[in-house]
C-alpha cells in the first residue's frame, strides 16, 4: 500500500513542480505546436505553445515508480510493471520522433502514416514476446496467449500450434496497442481532453489491480467451492502501482495543460498513454473490457472512421462538421472548456460502467 500511494504522490510532485522548467526549456529549443490551417480558426492562437509535454509525465511516471518500489517500500519492480513502462516509453519515443519532425519541418505532418504504424507495431510486438517470456515460480507469465474480457476466455491462440499461435497472439497484441494508442492520439485535440480522459481510464486499473491483489491474498484460504473467484493475474499489486504512478504524473501535468494550456503533450504523450492503457489491459487480463473503459476513445476514433467512410461513399458529403467529434461541437459554437468537461463526464461514465462490470462478474461467480 505504501508503494501504491507514494508512486502516485511522487509522480504528481515531479510533474506539478517541474513542468514550468520544462516549458522554459522547450521554448528555448523551439519545440512549438504547429496548427493546421483547415482546423478551427480559434486554435491559431495556440500556435507556438510548447509541445512534447509527454516527456514530462513519462519521466514523472518512471521516477515515481522506481523510487516508490526501490526506496520507500518493501515492494520490488516486477516484470509486469517493467513491461507496462516499456510499452509506455517505447510508444512515447515513436511519438517523440513524430513531434520532433513536425517542429523541424514547421508543419503538421511528422512521421508518415506507415512509418508511425511500423513504430507502433515494433514496440507492441516486442512487448508481446517479452510478456510471455518471464514465468515466475508458479510458471505464470505477465501476459497470457488467451483473449481476455474480465478474465481469460477459453480461446487460447496456442491451439493453432506454437509457431502459428504465437504469430496470431502477437498480431492480436499489435491490434490492441494500435487501437488504444491511436484512440488517445485522436482524442488529443483540445486542452486537457485526452489527459483528463486518460486519468479516468488508467485510474480504473488502480482499482482493478488492487482488487485482483486482494483476491490473490485470500485465494489461499478459499474453499474449493469458492476458489474459482480468484484471478490468474501475475503481479496485480504492481499493476496498481504503475497505474498510480501514471495517474499521478498526468494529474500534475494537467495543472499546466488545462485551458488555456501552457504546454501540450503532443504525440509523445498521447501515444505513450495509449500504449500504457493497452499494456495495463493485457497484463490484467481485461483486454475486451478496454472497449468499455476507454469508451470515449472509441467514440472519438469511430467518429473519424464514420466520417471518412461516409465522405467516400457519398462523394464528398459529411456527417459531422469536422472530425474527430470534439471539433464538430467546437464548430457548432460550444466553448472549449464546455466540450472538455462534458467529454470527461462521458469518459467517467464509461469507466464506471467498466469497473462495475468487472465487479459484477466477481459477484456472479
């Protein structure tokens, strides 16, 4: 419990108090935000605002996690926690390269679409293989090769054979990672929108991980009739600890990122957060539940897909004034703060439904 609380507190303090220093550094380096000409005209006042702020809460997360586990508690870093950080940092590096090229070229396009997908796939594939490569004393690896909802479902990719099953499993992890990271990336269009929604979504894994940890403690004393309530998740407490570190860092960053933002997270931050969200779902065996927990990201991504499909099918007609959908409401005259707060409320309702479904499944068992 000490590590859980201190990880979040240390990460929050890091980002809350050091972000102004990073802002001044980024201004000196010329890392300013580029604004698209075809976007809402009100956004042009944001041109030049420091970006790549994801670096700050990534560093804060790493700082909070390692100080809390190595120095302030009896807990130790686990393979599960390190893998979540690997995914977060790895996709953050992909996003950083994209942001850096944007600032150098002074345009909204950094990495090409396929280059970004290649980077996401490389990190996700490495994560997938590492996640089934470090069994503990009970021969449990950080991830399993089964599709999961609230627990692992009966479908194990290894029924197709070791080689083919491993390939299909890696593809599955790449799909989850691409969906989550691009979902957060698409949502990151208004001050604080993606950050606040990510606090709620990632915060749910503090609850999920800690609940799974409590059940793992009690499982040794369960009678045979109740034993099936226990979870087969490895290192559930560390899942909660690393999620706490991410949430703490994000809250501190949001102090400076809410409207009017002094700094933006950029693709560095949005891809990192999406990667962390995917990794937490994978190691906690709640992969399909992520659709509900990250419902706001599903809506945002879905609005882009529907808009493009409708545009092509109808020869240029649009459903929304602009996609993603938060820009639609902006062009309808909603204030930016109003959109952000209402979308946070929607995100919170999805998270509450996801955590509620998680708990309800346990009650039904």
